[in-house]
C-alpha cells in the first residue's frame, strides 16, 4: 500500500522545510533536529506501523522534546505567503526566492491525521504567514486544530502560533485546543523590533497578547503553556536586554520558556549582509535563561561584560563562580539550597539530594556527591569545601 496523503499535499508539505529551521517547537530547542526518517524507530526501515511503504522523509518533521516526552513533530505553516515585511524572514512579502504554498484547514488536518495514524508524527506545531490580516490567519490555524480535536479525535501534542494582532476570543480558543501557544516578540525591546519587523507593534500586537494569555491562564484556568522567541544578533541586541525581558516574562507573565534563535542572513532580505550570530551565544543565553527560571538567579547576578554581553568561552554559572567562589568556597554541609544552586555542577535535583543526604551524615568526599547523582562533581570541586577541606586539593595528592 502507498502512503495515503495525496501526492500534491505531500509535495506541499515537503516544501515546508524552512518552517523547521526557523521555528523551535518543543521544550529543548537546542536539541531539535530534522528527523532522519518519518517512520517510528520501532518500525523496520521502509515500512510504517501499518505495513505501508514509507515515502522520502519530510524535512518539516523534527524530533522535539515535549512535556510528555520526545516525539516526531510536524512543523507546518498554513501558508508561506505573507503580507508583512519582516527584514530577517524568508517568508517576507516580495521575496521571490520563496515558493508560496497554502493549505486549507481540512487539507492540513487530514494530512496530519493520516501521518499520525501511520506513525510518522505524534505532534503538531502550526504557524502561518499573514494574508488578509492576522485575524484571518489565526482563524485558519484554529480551524485546523478544531478539526483535529473534533473530527479526528486527536488528543496528542499541539503547539499553536498566536498571530500578532489576534483577537482575545481567538487566543482563548487556541488555548482551549492547544497544549502550548506562542507569541514571538522577536526583538528584546520596541526599538530592536522596529529594526527587525517595522510593521509590527511591540506593545499592542505582541506584549498585549502575552498579557491576555496570562489573564486567561489565571482567571479561566486554561492550562496551555506559553512561550516566545527572540531573533539574536541581527540588530545590535545585547544579552542584558534579552535576559532582562526574559526574566520579566517568566516572573510577571508566567512564560514557560523563551527561545533564542541565532540570526542567519537570508538572501533577498534587508539584513542579508549582516553576519550570522555565533551558535555559542545562543547556547549561553539558554544557560543563563535557565538560571533565571529554574535556579532563582537575578539578572544582576549574571556575569555580563562591559559590552552587556556574556562571555562565549565559559558558561555563565562558572564565570560567576570564578569571580565569587574561587576565594570564598561554599561549605556543602552548611549551605542553604539557594547557595548550592550557585555552584557549578549542582542543579535543583542535586541540591535537594545534598540536603537530604547530609541529614544522615556529613559529606566529606567528592565520591559522596557522585553517589548522589551529581555526575559533574569535578566541576564543583574548586568552589566548595567538604567539612572544611577543599576537595580539589585532596585530588592533587594522588
């Protein structure tokens, strides 16, 4: 039997590869990658779960970490046509190199349903270009999700993009249908956004939508999580700017995650001659973002340089420890939880394990930390004492 997505729809899906490159969809964006094969790993090569012959892999299917585990997720767009003129975007209005394709909600939903039944995908990230206004584009995204949930009874992972300028009722319905929604700010400030996407209104079209989502989560108990994305390195943005707004979004609006997408120039865009942002910068931003969100750090504690950026050659937690703990190490047997979370190699799980273990006995050796599951205890050694002794000095004796 042949793959039963209509050939013309399959070819249209095949052309959505740029959606995979520019839109992170899951909980670990740095680990997202195009799936080598659309088939589930337990299925023999060339066969689907239903015994059907597999077609060539779709580049718009990515391996994504979701709240319920790692899944092959279809990253799709209702249309790659757009009336907006964002300066960095491959789908911007007037760019002749972009092949414009569009799906109806029925086409997208039925194609996804068939791929899901055959074991090719187990999740959907759905975005769109904007044609005939944001409200029209949002309606098509919502209609697709409605068909999946109602007609096909799909109960799996769905991540829906909220269009700039979408109506509050549309956002409410998207949150009722989706596990996750996203509003991409793109710029860290109003001024940065103006250089990236001059037709977008930072406060009215984007921040206001994030505020509505926060209100709906609080007052109507809608459970879908919310994320945003920034384009990094195209228009002079600093790490301090990006992490300051991220911290506010976490603490004031309840965002689950902020994505940082390294800028890469696209031909036939106004920013085509701007240099790519180094991937290591994106990585350091994610590390710092996790310190703010999961470790209780403040933006002021992060080790920014005079240029308001982080060092690329060392992770921010270790850079802070070098400045603050190298000559004033933390005693593991007496430290509070928030102090333990300042130590390189120790995360929330490790800190809790230390607090439990030392109620039973003193921790006197690095091997004690290793037995607690702290695999990177060697990273901790220069910045701690164990019963008053620095373990790295002990190690040098052998």
